């Protein structure tokens, strides 16, 4: 963890400092920025492994910054916002965020989510020693997905996925023909119990399908079983 760098982008200094205290105590190195411009400056200079990104900021807001980061980078992004409605969460996840935490938040819950995202990102990093000797490739229905190098090819075209998107796709592809409900996908991918209905999984699958250009193909790779869930046919 000593080599794990986290960027906190928030114009509220008190919140940024509180988050820093908890993250540093867990062994992370923290970079802070008050706005998007400062955040991008740090991203260009430092190797950052996760971004905690406030939505409401002067100048470029968190939504636009998230979109901009996603143009070139698949590191985990956790959105922080005083807005807690389902629509706000859907928007945040829909533009490329991996998780969404509403303010005010419990710092211990936030650090737990940070650890979860970093664990997933590290496992999918091709340089990770934990995966050095593992060879794991699935070929099914025009889809090639390799867990060693986090590479996904759809009908001869390589696509870039976030760690969450990759985990969802890999779960479905690893169990061809099996239908997973949204609750099952959430519990298997996020490693958390579902306590209330939410649209998190559906938003990520919609974004995943968009990257896979499923809307332009008659034979879909990911099949929706209405009222039940999702699957990839054998």
C-alpha cells in the first residue's frame, strides 16, 4: 500500500483533509487538488492508482473531469457528492465512475470502498505479481477476454474497460448459459450484500454494451432475460 497513490479532488478543504487522514493512516499516499485543473496536473506528473472526485466544483465539475479521465485512463474513480438521488448516481456511473458515495459519508465506509476498488484494479493489472503465473482466457461468441492482461476483443476489435466493467463481463463469460440477476452480479462483483434496490448493475451493463457496440449487432453477446437477469450464451 505504501506505493499506492490516491488523488482527492475536492474544493472543500475540510473534507479533503479528513479523507487524507484516514487514507494515510491506512498506508496510502495522498495527493490533493482543489479543482479539475490541479487534478489533471497531478495526474500528468504522478502515477495515480485511484481518484476520489467531488462532483460539485467551480470551473470544470466532477462529471466533466470523469469523462475526460476516461478518454485515456481506466483507473478506478469514486465520485463524491452531496447529491444522493438515484438519478445522480446513475449519471455518475453512466459517465465512467466505478462507485458513488453520497456526502456526508462515513470515512470508514469510504476507505473500505477504496480498498475494494484498488483490490480489483490491482488484480487486473497485468504487472501484478499475483497474476504473473495465471493464464486465463475465454473465447466465446466473438468475444476474447483475457484475465492476465485485462484485454478484451469483440469481433476483432479491442475495447477498453474499467475494472468493474471487466469483472461483470468476465463473470458472465465464465458461466456461459447461466442467468445472473442484478443482485447476484452486484454481490459477486462488488463483494457486498444488496440491502436495497438500485440500478448500479444495469448502468454498468448499459455502458459495457455501448463499448461492445451491442446496439449495432443482431446477435448480441450479452443477452437480457427479461424479469430475471443477464447471461452470455454458450
